[in-house]
C-alpha cells in the first residue's frame, strides 16, 4: 500500500513536471523576441495584429512569421510587376523590371528556406532568409536615385522588418 501510494505520488509529480516543463519550454517569449528585433515597434504591432502568435511556441511562431514574409514578398513582387506593366517612362520601366528580378530571387530563396523551417533547422533558416533579404535591399538601393511609387517602398520596408523577426526567432531555435 505504502509503495503503491509513493509510486502514485512519484508518477503524478513526474507527470506534473513533464507537463509544466514542456509548457514552459513551448510558449515563446514574444517580448524577448521583439526586444531583439531590428524594428521593435513594428514587431510589437505585428504580433498584436496576428492573434495566433499569442501563446504560440517557437516553431509555430517561426511558421507564422515565415508565412508573412512569403506573403509580403509576393505582394511586393506583384505590386512592382504591375508598376512595370503600367509605367511608360522607359528608365523607370527598366528600374522596376530589375526589381522584379530581385524579388523573384527573394521568393526563390524563401522557397529554399521552407525545408529548413520544416526540419527545425534554425541556422539554415537564418542563412536562407538572410539571402532572401538581399534582393529587395538591392532593389531599394537601385531605386534610391529615382522618384519611386511609395507603395513599392512601403512593401519593401515591411518585408525587411518581417524577415528581421524571422531571423531573431531562427537564432532561438
Ligand atoms: C519601424 O516600423 C514602423 C512601422 O511599424 C515604421 O513607421 C518605422 O519607420 C520603422 N522604423 C525603422 C527604423 O525602420
Ligand atoms: C505552417 O504550418 C502549416 C500547418 O502545420 C503548414 O500547412 C504550412 O505549410 C506551414 N507553413 C510553412 C511556411 O511552412
Ligand atoms: C504584368 O504583365 C505580365 C505580362 O504581360 C502579366 O503576366 C502579369 O500578370 C501582369 N501583372 C500584373 C500585376 O499586372
């Protein structure tokens, strides 16, 4: 009887520790993540406007933010593509066309990063997302000399800020 009881107490306290331990390990510290983000206010606003981030573990958070990075990249790509289509000024058309290429490579880098995300490889994710940020950075540099449609640049800043959050998370994986 005594041994049955102590076994029981042992098992239930073990379960308690396993459960609380894994819960503690699972819920990602959003405050800490945004504290390390390049643009902290963007990060805080982003998390607030995506309710699924609340209470999420690190892997889920990586999934959500990475998905946003993909959405952002393809949104910027489409926006600049439509500027290419509607711009008549040949110089601007050329500049936008070059940017479309840069965003294409960003999207392709993000597709490569998906495997790292799926396997929980934080370092691989970091390398590939960093690579994905290069194209839009080059686009912004090229655009610096032109009077650019502001919508194109707003998308670009959002993309960099979201990728910045993914990088912070990848370093914690
Ligand atoms: C940070 O993001 C906010 C939008 O949330 C933007 O207004 C601000 O310019 C950004 N700051 C930097 C340094 O990029
Ligand atoms: C995020 O997770 C969902 C469900 O597990 C999955 O369908 C989706 O492909 C994931 N997104 C990415 C970008 O891996
Ligand atoms: C721009 O034009 C290309 C080729 O004509 C077309 O495939 C694409 O759908 C257009 N994109 C947008 C956003 O208008």
